[in-house]
C-alpha cells in the first residue's frame, strides 16, 4: 500500500500545541498529535437529579397577642379556628403529588399518628416536596373547633374527620420561601395547594380587620390573625409582624387562650371534614362569590390534572375591589 493511501485510511487528527515553561532556556512549544474522533467504546452516563428533600428543622413563626382588632392596608387578616398548629412536610417524591406527609408539632416532633383521611394529603400538593404551615381541626356541625374530639382522633380513636387548614408555604421543591413577602408566599400556596374534603386554604382579607373580627366573634371562632403583607417568615420567632386578636367566646371554646398567644397552639371519617368549615367561611365578610359549579371529574377549573375525588370543594374567587375579579384561584386565597 502506498504511503498516500495509508495516510487516507488513518483517522483525522489535529495538532494541539502544548506550551511548557523551561526556567533555564525559556519557553518552547511541543506539538502532540491527538485523535479528533470519538472512541467507539466510550460510555455515556446520565445522572438523575436528586430529589428536592424538604427540611424538617423548620419551626413555626409565632404571633404576639393584641387585645383589640384594627384595620390596616399593610396587613392580611385571617380567621383562626384554634386547632393544633403543625407544619405539614410533604415528600420528597419523584413526581408532583406523590409525596407522603408528616406533621410536625411546634417543637419539631412528628405526630405519632396521621389520621387516615390525611395520609393522601400529598396528592393535593402540586409539587415534589413542600412544607406548609397550618392547623389541624375537627369541627362540629356549626363549623367551630372541637378540641376534645381532635385529641381523641390524634390518639388513634375513630370519630369525626380531621381537616388541615393551611395558611402559609415555607418551602417548595427544594427552594426556601422564608425570605419572600407574605403576599408572594400566599400566592404560591394558592397555586400549589388544591382544595378537597380534607384540606383548605384559610382565606384572608386585606385591610378590614375589625369587620372580620366581629364576624369571627359571631361565628364562635378562636380569633383573627393579622399578618404584615411584606413580612418574611421568621422561623421560631414571636414577632410583631404577626398579631393574634383572640375572640373571648371562640378562644374559650377552642382552648386558644393559653400562654402561646397565637393560632392553633393548644388542644385539649366518612363525611367531609372541610364542609362545615367552608360553611363558616361563606358566612364571613371575605368578599366571596358563590362556589363555582363542580369541575369536570379529573381536572381543575383551569384545565390542569386533578386527582379524582368525591365531594370535591371547588374553587372560589375573592373580590379585590368594587366590581373587580383579577384572578380565579384554586384554592381561594
């Protein structure tokens, strides 16, 4: 074989100049031939991304007690049922909605028993992992908290169903939301948490704390939580950014008058746990329209995938001003 044909049969190569430093005689360049074609036996490894593990060391932010209700455009006002304050840790899971749930007490201790109706809470969370702040409640037919019944259920007894009422979102798919303003965290919560028989988002009203307080007293709830709209979430801190105004009647019924001074710190299933709660919400001056008609089974009102369930609580809207409906939410903010 001629030298020319041998050169044609060789794989293409490229010259790479390698510059070395010779301290005695100066620099010089060394040219090395390196093959430019990929080796046929090279292996390609695909690394799967790690699951977004939620933290379990977070502690609830606490409110300072206030004797009198107030109005403020800088605050969101929320009704409080006076249930058991918990953090719901969901996931991690490979797919959104597939995470298991663990409830942590204010001291960070996992609850020994998760009521059967709440074991599937993860399917209501459109994320692979999340940490939500809220309260566990058992309500009577009038929609007010029954702390004695809640204690029985958390001890493993059968009885009326337990509902989780969420009001904040602290961590989402591996990303901390603690530094974000309350308005932004609640917007994220509205987008992520889908309402159902066992879970609701606690609604909020901007500015009108006195009107909400009067309605809360009339309905026999524990009180009103006022939270600064631009404030971050301060884990384990009792801050004036959150103020709890107790209702004498509701606090006496729910046991929320203890030294904790904030929502849901103390406590003494076949039908919907959230139905009576929702009935109370509709009696509060929160600017709600009537509930929309039930969505098509298997999808949310906005068309996204939704787990099939019976007695599904559908979305509602909140009035942001006279005659204005800027968005439709699932669930309500």
